[in-house]
C-alpha cells in the first residue's frame, strides 16, 4: 500500500512518532491531500501545543471541527482536543437520571480528573475520534498523536477504562451507593482510612461522592470504549509512522513499531522527515581525496564540505534501513530538509508535493 492509497482508502489515519519529527505537520498534510483528492477530511491533534493551528495558519483551534478554506475540491477541517469538554459531553450523554450530570460536573474530584488525571486525555482522544466518525460525515479522520510512548496510552486507553470499571476496588467503592454499607469488607474500610490519612478526608469524600453519582453510567462508558477499540482495530484504520533519521528518533520509532506489531496492528507508511540530500553518487572518501588534490584552494573547501554531507547522508541511510527493516511492508517516504519551517498552507502544499511526489 502506498501513502496515496492510505489517504484515498482509509477512514482513519493515526500518525505516530516521537516529538519534534514533523508529525503534526504531516498529519495536516495528509488531511489536505485527502481534500485535494475530493474527500471530506478532518485532522485532530491530541497534543495541546499550538503546532497544528500554526501549520494551518490559524490563531487557535477548538474542540469542535473548524473548516479550513482552500482551493481543493473536497473539504479540510481541523480541531484540537479539549479533554474536559469532551468528558463533560460524555457525562451529559450517559446520565441516567435528571440532575446526575450536574452533580458530577460540580464534584471537585471530577473537576480534577476530567482535565488532569493521567490517562484521561488519551481516553478522551479515543472518544473524540469515535465522535468524529459517528456524529459527522467525514470521509477521513487524521489523528496527530502525542509523542510515541504517550501515543501507546492513546491506543490502550479503551481497554484500560474497561479494566478500571470492572476492578474489584472500584466495585467496593461503589457498594455504599447500592445500599450495601455493611457488606463493605474490612479490607476496603482499612484502605479508605489509610488513604484519608495520606490525602485528607475531604478529597476521599469527594471521590466517593463522584463514584456514587457515577452509578448507572458505567455500562455506557464500557460499551463506547469497546466501539473505540473496534475502530482502532478496523482494517479501515491506517497507522503512519513518522521519524527523522537521527538515532534517538529511530529507536523510538522502532519501539512503537514493535508495540503495534504485538497488538496485531500494521504500519502502512513510514515517513522520514528532514533527510539530508546526497549530492551525486560518490563517497565521502573520494570527495576528501579530491579535496587533497587542491590544497589551500576554495575548491578544496567545497570538496571537504561535500564529503561532510556525504558522511551525514550515509549515516542517515543506515538509520533509515534499520528502521525500515522493522516495518518492511510499509512504503518508505523520504522528505528532505526545507528552507524554512512550515507555518502556513503554502508550506504544507510544499511538503505535500514532496510526500506524494512518487504518486
């Protein structure tokens, strides 16, 4: 499968890779290319940084899709995940009785976890992905994930939530709400006393009140988590791995590729950004030998500079080869250094021409 096939035939594209490799820009470029090919595409960033808005030439993005005007036959939309707003919407959606959602949203424990608890952002990212598929008519959703290891949390979040809601401790915390105070065993009571001594009684009361208010909503969250997982596992979802030719980002990309393989997921395209050009087909050694034949001249300096570039290009080729061996079935796309950073639609078009040059 080529990267053009990914853009034309997928319903979801997940861009993953370590920080600073141009992943956000590539996600926007893929969505723009889909719009250029007549599809209605949306790009969503999980990373709270402003990089996606900057790449699209916008002041800001919100939690709802915003249309980007351009000279393409399809449509391009973009948004940035707002974890708390997404969580609030889900609470309102799955409330089973009048006033339940309001009680939860005013609970201090909920206000803390809805935007800051580890794992909440990743789970809500999956929820937003599902929402974009089910409640809008987008042909393609492109997801720009956080750096690699956090992106793994995004992929694992639906299963993690299901495990939590089925956890024995959670069920013990819920028993008071079910009129079974006496049934709460001594171990649970001792646990709560210990936690109260460490963090204080008030936060514990807030947490218990939240769980009691949450009663009856668990199944809705569990069912939706299963549907999010099905979406990520779908053959219509494609993973694009983004890296630069540096050793550290290659190691991160190899780690991520291995984790995807363990989950039975396949990388469809491998994009290497900021590759140094190889000027000519010679070697660094031959260029240095030529430099020695013109000692003390500008030509010697030029040949020495060429040798340096060839050495860098050779090292990068070695790193790229090592990474491609991890995902041999993925199309390899090399994107060279640009003269300037991408900060507007014209810059994105320039990157798109390089990414899709072979198609």
